[in-house]
């Protein structure tokens, strides 16, 4: 593997495992797709607003 060490590969596999675990836990609440998309857009807007404020300050 060019440029990717064994430690990085293990880290990627572990992160994918955590992602699957989080997705399964989220789906256990049985929230519908429209509410999921709405929450994702709200969180994206929050992070974008915070990033914008930090760019103005710094």
C-alpha cells in the first residue's frame, strides 16, 4: 500500500466499525428519513454558522 501504514489501516477499520455502531444505535430509535434529513441540515447549518463566526473573529 503506497503511503498507508498498518496503523492507519487499523484506524480506518476501527472508525468504520464505530460508524456502523452509531448508525445501528440511531436506527434503533426508528426516526423517519425526513426527520433525519432535517436534523442533518440543521446540524450542518450550526457548524457552518460557527465556522463563519470563527472566520470573522480570526
